[in-house]
């Protein structure tokens, strides 16, 4: 072998030693990759310190594999981080989300009104209506079918009880009109306990009072399309030590005003005079005195709330809300009345679609002929 003229004596000896070591490793049958690894280990970089760990928080999980919630637990307020995440969730595709929030004292009839809307949509409204189970909790799906059973007169169906104060319900309803020229709509009805409305009234002995639960303010501060229903039950008697019903409505209305001013927006609003069958049965003189007009009736009965409510906007609506004939023995519905649920749904749909009616409206000629035949007032 020719000698490399550029090798020094020391380098030549070192190469000879390295070759001997390699020969020794080969003779012991050590794998080549281990030999290379051992030779380079001292000079190699520790790439593990540069490796980013995959965050489980942002890892996509298919809908079919996600663990479904049992309920929407609101025993404690959302933390700042949870509130921010909730806002981001709401604001995603916000223009296609239509939330309807119901406020009122416990037992004022909020859940029943929601139930009557769902029953009307499922049984009488032209189109396809279903509960989006992928966006629902176990308790929401249970309550949805419980309400359906109650309105459908299913024997042995569970009775509707007061909404649990430690949770709230979101009914994600998908509606596609039979008339393809009318836009579909995803409507989310929010059923919260009356105690959560009462929380808006300031009580010096309750540190949580004086503000709405922040799961509600998140919806109000988001970019989703939100409509508000204030529920007043004339038959409820203000008990000693309880918050007067009109004060509950005024407190919620005040919080809404603050949000509207700070966010520079206005929510469509309706005042629902619930259990109107009882109003007609026990206070018909006042109804007649006000010309059967629910706005004038409200101005007479609850002026401290109604005056500001109707002065805020001429578009604020009101209705004597009834849903049928009930048994004197229990809350069994003997006959369902579609008039009020259809009016309320029509308002919700038209507010969300810029004035499009969900049903085929009668022409002027139809109205005239109906009047001529005595079919309309």
C-alpha cells in the first residue's frame, strides 16, 4: 500500500488504532448501527429537547368518538379561561346560530313554553324538525323526549318539574322548511332555572347576586343571533321573603341594557304573559278593560317593567300566552292550541331571517274573504 504523504506519524498511528477497534467490533458481531451510534454519541445533538409534544387540547377527535356530557353543569361560574373558550366556540359560525333565552321567576312557565314550541314545530310546522343529538347532553335529550311525551298525551309520561339550579339546558333544534325557497335555521332554546334569573337581583346577603350567571352573559356578549323572552305569570303570588316577580324582570332587563350599551347592539325581545287561560278565568274584567290588548294589560298590571320595556323599542312584542286546555286534576293537556306557539315561532323565525315568514301568508284577498265569511276578527 502506498503511504499517504499528508499523514503525520501520530495520525497514522491513531488511524491504525481505530481500525483495530473496528475490526475487534466486527469480530464480536456487534451490529454496524450500534458501532456508528457509539462513535457519534459524544458529538451528536440531543434532539429530544427540540421535540414538540402533541397537545391533547388541540388534537382533533371525531364526533363519533367524543365522550358525551351527562349535563351542562353550572354549579360554579366559568373561569376566565373557560369563559374565553366558550366565547370562541360561540363565535365560530355565529351568523348561523340563533339562540333564544328565557328569563323569569321559578315556576313562571318557561319550560312549558319551550315544550309547546317544540311540540308545535314537531307536529304542526311544515318542514323537517329534529333535535341535534350530537350537540346535546344526556339530560337534554331526556328532557326533550319527556316534553314530547307530555304534550303528546303519552300515558305514564314523567311530569315536568322545576329546572335544576345546578345545570341548564340547550335544545339544539334543526329546522328545514318544506318550502325550499325559505332558509333553514338552527335554533337553540336555552332553558335555565328561575333562580338564575333571580340571581340578577342584588341581595346584600348573597355575594353571587347582582349579576347574571356568566354562562348566560357569554351568549349575550357573543356574536350569535340572540332573542330574549321575558316570562311573567300573573297567577304567581309574591311570597314573604322572596324577590317580587317584577323585580326579577327589572333586574334582568337592566343587565341586558348594560350589555347592549357596551356592545352597541340590541336584542329582539318579547314579553310572554304566561298561563293566559288563568288570566282569562280570573281577571277577564282587566282584559276587557284593555281591549284584549296584552301590551295595555301589561302596562296596567306591571307598569314599572312594561313602561321601559315598550318604550325601548316599538318592535318589542307581547302576547297572552296559552297552549291549550288543561285538566283540573293535573297538568295533563286535554287539547293543544297552536295559536300562541305559532305566533311566537313566527316572530323568532322572521327576526332571524330578516322578515321571511316560515309559513305561507294569506293574501289580501284571502283576508278579505275570511272577514266576509266571518272567519276572522
